[in-house]
C-alpha cells in the first residue's frame, strides 16, 4: 500500500511539473489536472488528490472490463446492430487491416 501511494505521489508530481511548463493549458486539462488545480486553490488537500488519482487507477480496469463484457453480450444478442457496426467500421476503414 505504501509503495502504491508513493508511486501515485510521484505520478502526480510529474503531472504537476508538466502542467507548469506547458504553453497551452487547455490541451492538457484532464481530471488529474483539475484535481491539481483544486489543490492549488485550497479546495482539496494533497491527500484528497492522491486518493482520487489512486481510485481512478484501481477502479478503471474493473469498470472497463464489466462495461466491455456487457457491451459484447448486447451486441451478440442483437445481430442487426452487429451488422450495422461492421458496415460502419468498413465504411471508415475501407480495406485497411484493423490494428490495435
């Protein structure tokens, strides 16, 4: 737990340093940036920011996997939707091979 907390602090500090050197902030504004600015304003503590970022990092794989699972089930249960999706993919990609 201490190792993970320390890693989060390092990542947040790296993000803080990056934000201090960018020319256009709007291109780098994400949820972590908003948290850092809230801390700078005094709305959050450093511990609040660390906890929020940690929870995002830990929770994201679980919520993503559950969402993808249900999406695939719904697609499998609705073949006409799957066909429409495949047509749209083919329209966008043409004959190009799909890549990750």
